[in-house]
C-alpha cells in the first residue's frame, strides 16, 4: 500500500531539511508510532520548520526546529 502526501513548495533554498526529516522520523518511531504515521507527522514537522526558517547570512535558510515554542502575543 502506497501513500501520497502533498505539501506546498516553499520559496527558499534550505540547509538541513533532510536531516531534520530523518531525525523526526526516527524520534517518532522511537516513541512508538508506526512507520506510516511517523513519516506523515515528520513531514508535517519538517515543512513547518522550513516555513519558519531563518537565514543567518547570505547563504541557505536553516530550519527553525523550535518553531513550536514560539508564542503569539
């Protein structure tokens, strides 16, 4: 059984997207999620980390892996 997930394409160039995704999948599976659910949630997490990315200089954007700690005032 194959699943297809779709997220909007983000506009920038990113550094760290692959390792963010891989670490999120591994962490979620270590917490007991099935592979399919872990992949879905990790992709969602990675997309959000990239959509909140920051650019420390003139190079690629870095994922904000702590986007979920931000509070709206």
